[in-house]
C-alpha cells in the first residue's frame, strides 16, 4: 500500500511540474505571439524601420535607458514620434509585460 501511495504522489508531482513548465512555455510563447501581432511590422528581428538608432537590441536599449519590462511598457504607452501608441485597451498591462519580457530575453 505504501508503494502505491508513493507512486500516486510521484505522479501528482510529475504532473504539477509539467504544468508549471507548460505554463512557462505558454507565457514565453504568448510574449512572442503578441510581439509578432503588434510589434514585428516595425521591429523585424528587433530592428526599427522608422528610427534605426532605436532598435530593441540591448545596446540601443541601454543607450535609451530602457532596461526593464516597465521601461518598455512605459514606452509602449507613451512613445516618441514615429511609434504607434499602445494604450491599455489595445494591449492590456499583462500582455504588454509579456511583450516586454520577450523583448528583453530575445534581443540581446
């Protein structure tokens, strides 16, 4: 009986870990999907077709003091000339944060 209980416990733990991993993959993919839908037309491969000095790559982000997800979300909400403004109705905060995290992880 103890072996059966241990087996059940291991199965539940395995499923829980798999669920966490799937959730992380889903979150990562969500940021990528949202980026493709909303940003990639002007920022292909992290570039910038409007202002080539302001790419999404780390070097340019650092030069423009964009270092954390909140900085990217702030820029999305209140961009400079040439960039489309993405308000909370267009891209909710949760989605904007997913995009920002994707940018920081992807364009180094």
